[in-house]
């Protein structure tokens, strides 16, 4: 236990490390001789930060994407598919693509998706969810 305590960083060590880190972050900005806002937007550091931030935002958007569609008409199409009539919410329109009155909602990005649904009908429905054209979920009413 004494050996562990001896190896623990002191306040001075932490302050020194923070000062060094602060200096390292400021050096690229000082050495790039930024003159104005336009120069700042074009600097390589800012471009890299933007690229990294875009990647983080994309990952977060995929994790938080949500879509909800309603079959309001109550009618099935001739091929016995359900046309999704209304889009209630879609937080990722570039990923979850929908066209009014079609039976498909297309997820562009590969990944794990949670699908939940509820159908209320006076007849026992047969429900099938297709992934890449193959049945992934089948419910016989």
C-alpha cells in the first residue's frame, strides 16, 4: 500500500502536466500565424477537428435514430402489403428512407435495428418483416 501511495501523482505533478498540455495545444495555433477568421476556418487543425467531430456526430446520429410510421388508411395493397401513409417522426431521414403510401422503409446504414409494431384489425393479420428481401420476422394471426 505504501508503494502505491508513493507512486501517486502530487498536486505539483498534475499542475505541471496540465501546463505542458496547455502549451502543446497553443503551439500549433501560434505557429500557424492565424490572421483572421477566414484563416482559422482554413487551417489544417480546424479541418481535422471538423472531420473528427463529423465522425462523432454521425455515430451519435446512428445510435439515436428513431422513425415512426402509421398505416392510417386501413387498406392493404393488391399484393397484400401495408402502405405506410404517415411519417410521424424520423430523426435520420438520410438513413431511414420512406415514400408515402409504400410498404417499405429502407435503412441505408447497416447495423442492428430495433423494430416494434402494433396492428389493430377486425381480421387476423399475417405480418412479415423483410430484411434484404428475406423474411426476418413472421407473425400469423
